[in-house]
């Protein structure tokens, strides 16, 4: 292998279960193809973008981790057809800087702009507009991927089996090299936001279900520590892109101005967690109180609407060295009681941290291992290491599974392997495609090995090379 | 793989016939443990634990005869364990035996045996796993030390000195492995009511082996580097280390 490599300890955004691997950063597509297609080496390998999946999806202890952030070119932008062709290592941040001034916006964006396009595809990410626009895979016209059996070009109409196995496939069907994404035309970089405070979970879910077609983006921030009659008290935020006519006259001359400020950086790695139930409860209280009961038509720059947490780089360090996980699940419509039960259990155990996110998903997509299905999704950050947490989360899995739901692999660090096939009924068909693309199990991650997603080759057990 | 909660899926237990090993594995079986190698000298104990673990749902349980004092077998043992399990998430070192208890019983042979059983053998066995764990880039070593190793006491100074040895070895190993993805947890129980201590008068703060097992699992969850069982012994021993020798020597038992 000609690409420079070094051994590095890698973990996900939650900073748990770190493992050491050989990290390589190809600078050209051909170098990447060498690694995955032509040489293949002896180690299992997985692609890594900006490391924002919470668990162990983009690490491979004892194996090879291919850092794809060097392949970040925007190859072609067609403003007329509103499509962009880009390398997979490009980040949403870079896309925004390029696209927004031209009146275009990514059709789907997660809660951070520091993800790569490849990572977004591998997790088939969703955003606050899932109920309208689905996941990112719905907006892809083309993928070019490197698999251990060769380069594959695929799309919803060409090799669609490979396409839908790769979208949401956690990087285990191939390394995405390039994608064509259909974009959303926008007139301004401003969001028109309606905010309302709701006192409990039932009203929150009712509000999220009513007139949801009136907003492209909608989400509720739930206080995961509130209990009793305040259980599920939340702030509902719903928005649409503003058009020029919405802006005050003096702001109309430059409606697409994009202000992506350099984030503040958490200056040190604190040796302990600052996010104790007490500090978080105080924060949640303050945040709930300062929100007006009802406010409409507030104009908010899109960065603060979509990426509030990106303002503080390295906020995950605040959880201290033991790290945290995010518990995100979805249950079908009709299983509202399950959402309530999960929230109750977590709030009772004082396990949840910052504001949780509740959203109503729209229709299920076609990715075999894609997470969203029509129903309710709740995501909560949970600090690790507290007594009984592991057992509690196992119980929550059972509630979720018995309601016909599932947990999100891009966030997971601990689900029981035996639950996977029931949570993801299309796992068997995904496996078949994976086997055809990678019969030797070259592609593998700690996640894949932990939950037994697929068979991954073993690194040779030689005593050397450590 | 080790999950976000620190729970292993595979384990190698050395001294696998011991009560603490059994209780710990039973707890891990309720969590994520799916394959385990139980190794040791106590054939009956290994079999009994294996039967219970299988009944508890652990898919693969292997029982291998092993004496850590036969050091030239250890590399092959570690290699074989790694190849059977695929990857080794946890190595639990639970080997130990009390040495001579008074001057009359002291002789060259039993001092060597106590040192080999409690220190050099376990250290050698851990060494055999270090390269494997480093190559994996992940894993955890849990070493059962003892408060007896914190300050050797006249009633069991041979055992105490050997435990001090393995304790120091494990702490040093932990520092050396920093950044490798491999963690080390040193467990320092006080008096534990087990086969090893049958017939002895229980010391203050004595605990059941189940209690030690729970503390070990908590240590895995918190990725602790040192676990005192019960936790109050951390303070007690800190004070005891300050005692003048004249007083220390007079502590009975």
C-alpha cells in the first residue's frame, strides 16, 4: 500500500468503546480504489468520514480505517437541473458554502453539518423534513462505489439492489466514491420559524400530527428529565424556507447570505462529566422557560435553525472520558404509549441528558437497513457509566421491538445482536447483496462484528504488527 | 466486541474454576457474553461453571486445563484461545492461592509456589495475551489483586508480597497500554468468603464473592482502573498504610 498510514485510537462521537486501527487517508480516488478493490490486503476495513456516528460504525479494531475526508471535491454543479455531483468525502458544511449562495440547499440534512456525504448515505440520514422529503437516499440519482469485487455504478433504476443495500448499509457493501444529489432550490438563507411550548407529551404528539403538511421542517425538543404531569413537556419548532418577499426590505438585496461562523471550541478535555442530571435539569428548565408560549414567523438564519449544536465544537467532550450514547428508536403510529413508556423510564432513572428530540416520520424508504419508518422517533443523549444503564436500555429495546420498532444503527453502541433481524426484517435480503459484493468479508466495522450484521474476515492473528 | 456499556461478548478466564470467576461470568452471561474459555487447574470447578453458563445461554463454553506456573505453555494457550474466540474482549485473571501463614510453615518451596501462583504465573499469562490484544486494538484485562498486596501483613506476608507484585505489574501494564485500545482494571477485594478462605476467620469488611462479581461488572461499565471491594477499603487501606510499623505489626490474625 502506497498511502501513508498510522495506528490510531478511534471512537465515534459518543467516545465509547474506542479501538485502535491502521488509519489511511487516500488523497485520490485511485488510491482508495487500490485499497478496497485492487489490493484488499489482509485486514478488514471500513470507511470513515467525520466520525459523527455515535457508536462504533466507523471504526475497526485491528483493521484498516479509510479516512475519506481527503476525497472532498465538488465535481459538477448544474444550477439548471439543480443537481450536484460530488466526491463522498465532501461535508455538508462544504456543500452549504458552495450551494446556498447559488440558491440551492441539500434536500436532507442531519442535525450537524459536519458529516460527509458518504457517511450520510451509509446511514441514510434523515432531517427535520422527513415527513415531507424522506431520507437522503430519496434524492440520489447516482452512486459510484468501490466494493472488494470491483467498482459499481448504481442508482434507483440501475443495479437498484446494490443502490438500496448501500443507502443505509453502514459502509458494509462498499465505499461510496461519488454521488449525484438532487437539490432543493431556495430563495433565501433564512428560515421562517414557528415556535410553541407544549406542556406534556400528548399535546406535543397531537401538535406534531396536526397541520404537519404546512411545514417542511418540524421537530420537538423534549425535556427528558421532566416527570409526572410535565412528562414530555417540549418546545415545538416548525419552519419553512423564507422567500424573498418574506424578508424585510433592507435584507432583500442579499437574501442568500450564508453566515457559518467558526464554532467555539471546548477548550480542554474535562476529566469528569459536566453534564450531571442536576446541571442538565437546570439547563432544560431555563431553556423551556425562556421560550415564549407561541411565536410565529420568526426569521432565523438557517445555520442556527438546522445546526444549533455546531456552534460549540467538541461538545461531546463535556460528557467526560466515559462518553455517552444516543438512544434513538422509531415505533409505528399507534404506538404512542411506547414513546411515553420509554420517556418515563429514562426520566425516572434520571438517565437522559440534554433535550431529547421527538419527530414524526413520514413514509418508510427503500434502503434495506434504512432506519426511518412511518411513526414516532425519539432520540436522547445518555451519559454512559451509570449503574443499571445497560440493563435499562435493554428493557427499552424490548419495549421498542414489541411495538414493531427499531433502534438506529448510526447511533447505537449496545443493542443486543439477537434483536437485529426482528428490528430490520430486510436484513436477510441485504445480506445476500452484501455477500455478492464482498464474499470474503473484507468490509467490516466494530459495529458489524458486535451486532453480527455480516461475517467479517479476521485479521491474521500474528503476534507481530502491534 | 466490547459494547458502549463496557460489556464483553467473549472472555478468557484464567482460574476459571474459582467462585469469583463463576459469579462474574454469570452476570456477564445476562448481558452480552456469548463465548468463553474457562481455564484452570480445578477441573470440577471448571465443569460446574461451564454447565451453569451454558444453561444461562452462553453459546460456546470451552474448558481447558491450565496451570499458569507452567509458563512455556502460556503462549500457545493464548493463541489458541484467540483463534477459538475470534477476538478476546476480556481476560479475567482470577488465579490465586494463599501461601504459608507463619514462620514455622515457611520454606523455600512454598514461597516459590506462592510467588509463582500469585505473581509470576499470572503475570506471564497476561503477557501472553498482550500482543494479541494490542493487535486487536481493543480488549480489557481484569486482574484480581487483593488488599493484602497494599501493605504486607505478618499473618500472610508471602501472599501479600506476591499480590503486591501482580498489582504493580497490572498498574504498570495499564500505563504502558495507554492509547492501545486495551484497558486494564485492577480489582482489590478485602476478605472474600470463598473456597480459598474456607476455615479462616473473616476479616472486617468481609464480602461474598457475588458482591465482588458485581463490583467487577461495575468496573467494566465505568472502565475503572482500580476497583476496591467493598469501596470503603480504599479509605481504610489508605489509613492503614500510614500506621507506624510498631502498630501495624501488632494487628492480630
